[in-house]
C-alpha cells in the first residue's frame, strides 16, 4: 500500500504512528493522507532516524523553524504538547 494513497476510510484512526516516512520526499502527500485518515482529535506520532552530526537533515531544520523541537529525553507531557502543536500547524496548512 502506498503511504500517500491508502485504502482506509476518512477519520478512522485515533492514533497514527509514522516511522521513517515523514522524511520521505513525498512527505507533504503522506501528511495529507495521515490527516485524512486520522480522527479529528487523533494523535500523530512520528519517529525518524537522524544522525547526530553538526548539520541535521533539512526536514529537521524545517520542523524546528515551524516551532517543533523535541529533544531526546523529553517528558511525555512535553511530547504530547508538541504533538498537539504540530497537529494544529498541519490543520492550518492543509
């Protein structure tokens, strides 16, 4: 199944976990699809693998410039707050 065009109905998932997919070149299409299949109060959780070198990948810098900066070891509460902030930003972009 293509991540950017799934077979799922609209607003069926409470949680979507995306591992190593948002950094794809097709990330805008994937995020739109995730928004489509996620329930209105749903949670998007993203896990990406990045290297710890001085210049992180461009998509990481872009997310930081959008106000999403979640360092390693972040508490669950702070993580959930950051996810809510990201969800609000995504809703404004789509």
